[in-house]
């Protein structure tokens, strides 16, 4: 079972990178607040990127 979780972790890492990078840059310790910041940054980054891609395609 650990093989499946490591594959999932490896696949998720690029998508979670913006939030992880922001938390590390801000020096937030591993806590529930860092999870909230990570979610916020990831959602903002991927939403903006998606809007840009849709604008370029349409």
C-alpha cells in the first residue's frame, strides 16, 4: 500500500508546489494555518492559470 501512496504523492507534488513554496517562503511551521495558506495560494494560482489558458484558447 505504501507504493500507491508514494505514487500519489509524486503525482500531487507539482500541483501543490505553489502553496508549499509560499508557506516555506513565509516561514510558516507545519500546522493547520499553513494548510489554509497552502490551499489559498494553490487555488489562486491554478484559477488564474486556468483563466489565462481559457482566455488564450477562446
